[in-house]
C-alpha cells in the first residue's frame, strides 16, 4: 500500500527506471485508483472509511479524476485481518 501524497503521486516523472506494466489498480492509504478511459488515467474509484475525495485530491500532484460512482471500501473481515497480521515484515524474525 502506498502513502498518497503530492511527493509520491507527482504530476510528471523526472525519469522512469523500467518500461512498467499495465496497472490494474493502485491501493493507497486513502483509497483505490483504477485506470479509466482510453488514456487509462488513474481515477479515484473508492475511498477508505474516514477519507474523502477532497483529501485524495489534495494528496495528488495532478488534477485527480474522481469516479461518478465513487464508493467506500468495505472493512476487512476478521479472517482477512488475521491473514494480514500473520505476515512477517521484512527484517522481522
């Protein structure tokens, strides 16, 4: 998950280290962005509980598009939380 800020979601890249892949979804601490339209521009499609579209726009270095059918993400289930919490962090034994 990426922390969404104008520093990480910049308007223009100075350089790119790889050709990149076709992105299907970007999950941030504020919501979910998905490529939309012919140009596949990242569009805010979901916000996480406690976040809103204006927060996401303020944390983006370009004029972020917001889906007309913007939805709120559902909280993880107890099973999903358990699976996430069982993952070990890099460097953790």
